[in-house]
């Protein structure tokens, strides 16, 4: 049960307008920063964090389930839910201790409403609602992918300005999204089948890579893929895997597709064969090259197609989600942008990544998004306790079931 701690070194980027706690009983605004306790439990990470409205992460504790996942070849819904039952209280206790704060210092409780696994979402939801009701705190439900998208507004020295592009890459989502504002998003690209993080994990199992209590299967595959090839592959590398939607009449289809890459890999691996370390490195390499190559190819097509907006008209490209920590992907994205951008300084698009510790699921992004909702949604005070979770929830339908002025 690895626990990832984020000490209160805090991000202190260049100045941005502080968000202060509004006293709703009067028209005054106090100078006390808003403190929000965030809870995240949408998949297999149990996370709690305290974030302030002056863009400081005071604490972050995330407890992963890599050991449990390795026993079942992935996330087992019931096991994940049971693990959240014991881990969420530990994460909350740990983040309070780490921050030096008590519940009396907390102004609001935030939790992930969706999307995610129903049973897992319920654990975080009930913890948040119980704390909010028992202690008289505001309650804020947050869209998980919106939180990923807005993380750079918390962490970046020079945050991207709207509108900007977001590439969301994880085991649950692979989308290119246009962020027009903090609560208005348009999905430009989605996947027709498997998500990139999911196929990375399935490929790792098919290539017979070892498991780790501290690293995900996708991160292990990346490590193998980045190793120097060993004989005979140093002289005779495997042929590349085919790239989906890149030829003939499928070339211009605006979508991602990763299932075919995984199928091609499976056909390459001889059945009932124990792979050597040399084999594992080479199969990892060809898979990563194909999966990242497809992602970058479709992304480049779409960005070029946005020429009516102009690259300079966009505030940047944000890469978020667990796969955003992949260094090979980062290298290829930077190269792609260099190829398509003009030489004029005002026509350059900046890449923005959260710190690697915040690429994967975490409660800091949930707390931060709650702060933005409290500050910027007109009339918002608190979400009602009977608001249901939303395991399936499009970014284009944010908070469409919440009244403009919810009850306290």
C-alpha cells in the first residue's frame, strides 16, 4: 500500500489574482485564504489534499493499489472499493497532520462526483458528505477530468490563458479538449475504443513485464521501452506496428483508436512463449512507438486544422492525466509542435504539464477546482447532499444538474 506524500513545499508561482473567502453574511471580503479539503477516489488511488486559494498545496497524501492490481491483472472494482474504505480515512488523517491544520480551519469539503467507477466514487462521496454535514462545511462536487484540465492554473508560473487545448491521457480517458473557460469545454477528439492508459497496461501484461508495488504497469513498460536494445534487436529491430487511422479513407477521421495497436502486438508475440528480457524490451519499444505515434499523428492533424483560429490564438497545450508523465510522449509532443509552429514569436504554442506527482489522480486538483467553482459560479454556496454521483459524465455537460443557487 504505497503512500505518496506531497510535502508543503507548495507551488509559489508568479502572482495571479488571489481567491479569498467571501463572507456571505455581508458584502465584505476577508483576507483569509479559502482552505479546501479535497477527496479523490474515482479509480484505484485514495487521495486527500488541502489546498489554499492563494495557490498553495498545503498537503497531499495518495495511497495507491498497485500491489492489489497486480494480483488481478488490473483494477478489480470490489477490491478497489474495499481498499478505499480503509485508505480514504488514512489519507484524510495524513493530509491534516501533514498540513498542520485541523478541520476547524477547513472552509469546504470537495470530492470527485465523476466520472469514474461507481463503487469507488461512492466511498469518497460519503466521506465528503459526512464531514460536510457533521461539521457544517460547504460541500463541492467536482468533475474529475475538469480537475485534470485546470491543474496548470494551480501549478504553472505562467498559467495558460483561455482558450487553450487540453490533451487528457489516462486509463479512463483519451481526449483532446478545447477549454473556452473554466467551465466550458468542447471535445475535439475522442477514442473509438480503448484508452491509451488501458492499452499500455494490457500490453505490459502481454509482454510479461514484472509488477511493482510502487509503479503502474504503464510506467514499467515505458522503462523497458526506453532501455537500449539488446541482441539481436540492436542489429535487427522488430518491424513497426501499423498505425491506425493513418492511411487511405481513414486518414482524416477525427478520432483516436488504440485497440488495433494492442491486437497487432498480440499477433507478434509467439503464443505460449516465455519472453526473454531482450524480447520484453523490444516488444515494449515497438508498442510505445506505435501508441504514441498514433496519438501525436491525430493531435497534429487536429491542431493544423484549427488554422482558422491560429496557433497564436490559443493559450497553450496542456497535457494531463497519468500517461502525461511518459517522457517519450513529452519528447514527441514537443517535436510535433516545433514542426507545425511558425517562426513568429506570437504564433508559438507553449506546452504545459503538471508536475509528474500531479499527472496521476490526486485530490489537490479536486480541491483546486472546488475553489474555482466557489469563487466564479454566480450564486454558488454549496452542493446539496442528495446530489448523485455521475460515473459517466461528459466534460461538455458540466454541472447541468445543479441549480444555480443550491441550498446550503
